């Protein structure tokens, strides 16, 4: 061997790779998402970063959908649940929790879209659901109605975050909104009397005001709408 050349290193001389774990996989996925977005979080990319094969990851995470749900679970830890034990009207407090949840998703646009179908099952998700159920119970919403109401409230918040984050990334969003407003104000009262009468209201309010109203509407509906049509479930399934 010529002077200065290096002999191949024995595998025993290389630093040992950290043992794979679900926690480590999710932590690396979160790191990639923060830096590059959720679309770059793939099993192949994770395997490369963790110096392993993609098949090894499936021992700990069954699918990409499960991985995305685990990432969402990590971010749900940032939702502010302090309103649950605070003073004040229960409707105001439930809105505060949901607005905090929406803000977490809005800060991560690709995560907001994934959250429409992701189903986390960790401690942070359970704490969020428990918080909402606690506040609905405080407001006198029957348990069966609260159980369905939580699902609708989270769907409204998630869909709103996904929609608003998409608009925030679209440079033409404001122009499109202005074009819609002009169209609504220019319709003929003869052909579209209700639109003509409500043109201002149709585009009024800030995003936060409209979001709060949607939450109030769902909460009031959960409070006043009994589950009386469950007998139809068998026919629909």
C-alpha cells in the first residue's frame, strides 16, 4: 500500500448508528417538515436521513398516513388548553381553544391539509378532545351531542386552516376575492334579489370574526340539536 493511502475501515471501527425507534423516526420527520414542508416527508427520505432501509421504518410506522398523524400529534402540543380552567363564558373559552388549534395548523400549511384526513391518537390529541368535551359539558351540551359536536368543530377548524393557508400562499388570492366582491355587487336585483340584498354581508367580516361565528354556530347547534335520527344508520351503512 502506498504511503498516505488509507486502508478501508472495519465496520467495527465505524460509529454505531442510533437504534431505530418510533420516537426517533417521528422526530426526524418533524425536523424535515419544519425545514422543507410535509411533502418532503417520505419513507424513502426518512430512511436516507436515518441511514437505514425504508422497510425498516415500517416496523415502527405502518404507513405514510400514520406518520403524518404522528407529526400532527407532535404539533398539537402547542395548542393552548389553558382556557379550559380559566374564568369566563364557556363559549368564549371553547372558541379560544379552537382558534389556537387553527393557528397551529395555519402556521404549517401542508400540515393543515394533511390534518383533514390524519387521525392522531396520542396524548396531545386526547387532551384536545377532552378539553372540548369538558367545555361542552360545562355549557350543558348532552354527552351524545357533544361527542358528535367535537368532530364537527375540529373539522370546521381544520378545513378553515387548510383553506386560509392555501389562500395565504396564493399571490392572486386577494385579486380573486376582490373580483368576487365586484361580481356580487353588480348582480341584478331582478334575477338574484337575495344576493343583491346581502352583497355586503356576503363578503363582510375578518377571517377571525367569521371563524368565531362558525364555532358559535356549531356549538349552538350541538346544544340544540338532539341525535334523533340514529335509527337511519343501518339503512345508510
